C-alpha cells in the first residue's frame, strides 16, 4: 500500500490503522486497548497522566516505560498521590525508568489533588469525563473514515474545563489523544479489523453517571 494510505496489512494478514502495526508492543496496544471504552477512574487518571508525559515525545516511548511509570506512581492511585510533595518529586527525578521532567512529575501530583476534588463534586472521574463524549459517537458511527486530527471540539471543551478545575498538562491535543484511547470516540479507520469490535464495545458500554 502507498505510505499515505491510512491502512496497512500486517504480516498476520490483518488490516490495521497504519500507526498500529509495528512494533509488537504497538500492535497489541492498537488491537486490545486503543479505543475500547473505559470507566475506571484510576485507568482514566493514568492515561491522562501518561498523555501529559508524552508531550514532545512519542507514545511508543511512554508505552515502553508504562510499567515503570505505574511502579513509580503507585499504580496511579490519585488519592495517595494527592498527598505527595517535594521529596517524592525529587525521588522520581532520580528514577531512570521514567521520563524525568520536573514539571510533568509535579503535574501528576497537582492533577491527583484536582481529581480528588472533582470526584468529591461529581461522584467519579468517569462520570465527569463521559459527559464530553461527542453526540454522534454516542449513537454509534460505523460509516465514514475518521479524518486524522490532533484535537476536536470535545477535546477543547474538556481541556478547558479540566484547566478551570486546576488540572495542568491537559491541552486540547493531549485530551484528544485521551478521548481516542479511552473509547469516547472510535477513530480506528474504516477497514481496520479492530474498528467494528470497538464499535460493538461502545454500543454495549454502560455510560457512567
């Protein structure tokens, strides 16, 4: 296929979004995780945190270090992280297994505190986030090839609301990647063998809240 084609045929004979075929770690992430709807607060917080670390880097870089991040940040237990401060930041800056960027590490702590406040006000992070699912996607979208994009109206709105509530490293591009990954939109391209499975998952998903 031409390099500009959004699909690629893997060595297993399956068509995938071009970005998701290789290496094997990416293929597994594309096939089994990306776009599947998520309602777990910790998983949602983890993904927002990792998307923040990705800024200026590739997702593959973060994916390779994901288990290290989970270890370093207590499984992204935001209730625990909310009590962290300078000693914990300093310790993470010495950890070679993660991205050692002070502002991004500090952002996880800031956002953990904001997540606790948000949940106190809204009931759950999932219930809050899923309010921003685009309407057309909520009804199911089997037709049409999603246009590649780095942000959306939904991501701009959610990013703005998160920032208003004290979150950082949550710009529209970061938040759009989060929406794609957590299943609030299905942006597997038409022809990708995972697209229909993700749409079925979304159709059967009980929206929180």
